[in-house]
């Protein structure tokens, strides 16, 4: 009973005291670690459900008052599988989309937003280099598609991939072997990640939440005042995955993120199929 209480207490208390997460927790066995990780994950998902319900209710009220419909950029096309001649192409696009949402995006997002939380210069260099590269890719893609219309989509995709890889390699080498070796930089980062750990921890939570505003189609400027509500679920997940990363390790935060996205895909897919059955 005591262990169960300390487990819940640790999870909630560290919302307000993230510095405690810097201290390593010893597990008596792998089975104990897996058991506590499972408990943390399911507790987090349980809370996520209620946070999401509150968020959706608040968004519905805001949308009603503002006479605006919130639309997700990742919404499923109504005409998918509509043309038999494009069936194979649609299936491939759907599978690639699922692969990105369930596997690729969680891995990259965890490496970007959670890997740096340990005060390790190599891990921080990877995180910061990936952060810049990850967001440079769509910018490069948009520029190339507009400027060089004669290039094929395949060639542009290859160029974008190369730009992302080269940017990451350059920044990683620069940060790890030059920038982080500067005395004042090394001192600043060490102090930041030891004495003021709550700053990088909650900064990663906030940025993780804010980037998901891009999931929505453009909104009137005044609706951006409600960003904390629009990204509420992602902000909570930022804390959950950050907690898991610090308490259990990087692999566990990636697994938790993958499982969460997989569950979302299953739930949304089931709801879409159910609604289509009702309509037809």
C-alpha cells in the first residue's frame, strides 16, 4: 500500500516540483520498472481522457460563440477509396500516413523535446540539431515547390531530405564540439539543467504544446488568445512524456508516445467507421 501511495504522490507532486525528477530512482528489478511504467502510462492516459473531454467541450463553446469551426489539418479525406483506379495509391498513402503518425513522429518528437532533459551534452546536441532540422524541412519544401515548379515531387523530396540531414550533421558537430565547449556556454547550460531544471522542462512542455497548433487550419487572430485551451491536451501530454523520460528513460517515453498515438488512431478510425455506417 505504501509503494502504491508513493507512486501516485511522485507522479502528481512533480508537476509542481520537476527538479525532483533529476534524481534517479532505483528499481529492484526490471519487472518492477515495467509495472510502474505501465501504471504511470495508464494513469496518464486516464487523465488525458478527461483533459481531452474538457478541451473539446471548451472548444465547442468557443466555436459556437465565435461562429468558427475548428478543423484539423490531418482530417481524413472524404473521397478516400472513392476511385477504384487509385485504390493502391490511396492504400499506400494511408499506410505511410499511419506510419508517420504512430511511429516516426513520436520518435522524432521525443528526441527533440525530451532527449535534452538529461544534462548530457551529446543528447542536448542531438535534440537541438533535430529541432532546427525538423522545422527547416517544411520551410525548405514550401520554398522549393513554389520556386522550382519544373522539378518533380520525387526530386524535391530528395533535396529536402538531404537538406535536413546535412543541417542536422552540421549543427550536431558545431554544438557538441565547438559551442558547448565554450566556457560560459558550458557553465550556463550546467546551471540551467541543475539549479533551474524547471525552465528547460516546462519550456519543452510549452513548445511541444504550441507546435500542435499547426494541426489546425488557419484561425482568426483573436482565437489564438485561447491557445492554452486549444493545446491543453498536448500540454498535459508534454508533462506526462517528460515525467516518463526522467523516471524511466528515453526508450519508455518513446514507447508511451507511440502507444498513445496508436490508441488515438484506433479510436478515431473506429468512430469514423461507425459514423459512416450510420450515414449509409
